[in-house]
């Protein structure tokens, strides 16, 4: 009887170890592998060299839960006359001509049970890089923070923001 208990206990520990290892491997891969995008948008140029604010393109961030992505027309407000020979800019024109939205691949995702709003964080003066990292220096945008509950709660405590469950959970 004792042998079976020890075997089951060891099997349980091994199972927990496997789950933790798989979880860490999943998260590590998510951080290491930025998704390919339909248009290689150079944040290094727009946010980096030109110094455009995140909210110049992601205008919904200041007024809604999602930051959103700009419509093609926002990009063309400059690129009707700038860098027309650039293949990525030509893709923008093609999307505009065909009246097709650009189907960007999501980089940052939260579980459905989490309610997050960019609007509140922007109003609180939180810089986008606090959660998204140094986007202006990234060739391809990738997730650099876990965005897991413990990480968020630590920030909330440090900033004196609410930590009750209903603040973030639906």
C-alpha cells in the first residue's frame, strides 16, 4: 500500500513537472517568435526614427479597450507621396485599391475572462513600453512581457492601482 502511494505521488509530481515544462515552453516560444505580418511595418522608422507617438496610428487606444490597428487610409495619409517605390508601401496601395483590410496577426493576446482597457492605462499616464517593450527598436514586434496576472498585479500594487478581482476580471 505504501509503495503504491509513493508511486502515485511521484507520478503526480512528474505530471505537474510536465505541465509546468510545457507551459514554460509555450510562453518562451511566444516571446521568442514574433509573428510574420502581411506588411513588414517598420516601427523602427515610424516610432523610432520619426518619433511618432503610438497613438498617432493606434488612435483607439486613448478612447476604447482595444488599441486597434489603423485603417489603410491612415497609412496612405503619408504614403500617397512618400516611399512609393517601397514594396511594402506598394502593398498598402494594393489593399487600398482593392478595398481590402490588412489582416494583421495578433501579437498580444489576453484570455477571454480578462477585461483590459488601454484607455484607463493611457489616462493614468502609463507609457506603452511598460507593457509592450521598446517597440520603436523592434524589427518585428513581439511580446516581451508575460501579461500574466502576477505581473499585472505587481504593477498595480506599485502604482497604487486597484487590485480587487473585478478590476480585471469579467
